[in-house]
């Protein structure tokens, strides 16, 4: 990895494309009358494109 005028990026110092993504979230919460138990459930679907990654060429 090297430092250059555009930032710290592996390779030639080019800026990566912006990441794009979509997230969907659904949740439910229940409070029982006695107040002793309050379960919560959450489901997430997160999809990302054009994410920045780093490959260590010494191990791949």
C-alpha cells in the first residue's frame, strides 16, 4: 500500500467508484403485560455493489 496525492489506496492511486447499495429492514417488538419479557425480532437484507476491497497478493 502506498500514500499518494489522491489518498491511501492499494495499486496506482486511483479513486474507486462510489459504492451503491440497497437495504430493507423489517422488525417486530412484543411487550408482555407483566413487563418481564420484551422480545424483539429484526430481519435485514443489505446488498452492496462497487464496494472497495483489498486483496493481499502475497497470500492469494
